[in-house]
C-alpha cells in the first residue's frame, strides 16, 4: 500500500536547512541550539523507516498472495507471479475499455491487488498471516510518516528562528525616527535629503563649511533650529536632535510660504 511520503519536499527542507545551519552568522548556530540538526536527523530517519515499512507491507501482501496460490494451484512461484500479473493486466484492460464507454470504472492497480489479496486472506492461512504482517508494517509506516512531518515542522520553525535579521541600509535605518517627526507626505523626501547630505552617517562632517550630522546643519542654523525643536545644547551628530531640528526647519519654511527644503542645497 503506497503512502504519500512527500520525499521531494523533505529533501528540499533538508538541503535548505543544512545550508543555513552551516552559516556561523545564524542565531541557532551561535547559541548552540540543537533543534535544527535533531529535526533534520529525525526527518531522514523517519522518512527511511516509513519508506521501508511501506515497501515491506507491499512485499508481504504480494508474497502472501503468491504463497496462497502456490498452495492451492500446485504451480511454481514464477508461474504464479506471472499468472497474477497477467490477470491484473487483463482486468485493467477490460475495465479501462469499459470506462471509456461509460459502463465501468477502472481501478488503480494497487487497489486491485489489495482487493485480491483481501479475498485470499479470507480463505487462506498464508495470506491471512501475510495480511497481519502487512497491516503491522503499514501502521509503522503511517507512524513514521507522522513523525517525519512533525520533525519537518520543527525544522521549518528552527529555520525561521535561525534566519539572520534583514539588512537595513544606512539611510533606511532612520525611517522610524523620520516618521516620528515628519508629516507622512514628507518622509520620503526627508530620507532622500539624508541620502544626499550624509548617506545616513550621523557623524558626517564637511570640513570646509562645518556642516555636520544627518542633515548637514551649519553651526549657526543648528544652534537656532535645535533649540526651537527642543534639543538646545545637543550635538548635530546626534541622530534624533538632527532629525527633529530638520523637521522644525521644514515646517518653519512651509509656514513662511517657502519650499520645504529651501535651506538645503540638496533637493528630493
């Protein structure tokens, strides 16, 4: 009895997980977390167990059916196996033809074999014993499949936990603070000014003009704007006072009927 094992997905999970587990930058590796390797090992083991058990169940059914017919027909095993195969092929041909004309439904070959085996198990001791063995192996295959799926879930969770944090650009890192001080429609423009003036480096300084910080305030403007923004005495190299002072200066310009960025050489 075949089982839906999803081997390709297990292999993909295994490949991705091994690659990520090899990266020393991942938190799971750095913390010595064994969840990921343990889950991967269980996926491999349980997938193999499920495959072998399901294959063993199929072989048990086939062997039990062959033994039963050998016992009752006196034919040797090769002849019996050929007889079973030929009979199944004949049934499939007939039912497939009937399906095309709408009078029969063609069964799956595995379903057909299972039906014949069930009939044999009801009248023959060999087949009955094989049926019990096949049922046991099928149960083990199902259990192993469930354990492999659970291990797959743990591996995916470990991968999510181990994934390195997203890389934030030098300017984009200031977006939350810019959003706090600027109106929403000016956030993008403010970030573009930061990009042009300092490329997101709060320690940037122009040695000729003395302009400093994210928005490159010259000393005189900085003293006035930082005080009005509530950061009197702060350094222009401090990110939050620089952003707050720029927001105040932009609002002041707009209130005066000027463009938002009239005090900057850079433009959005």
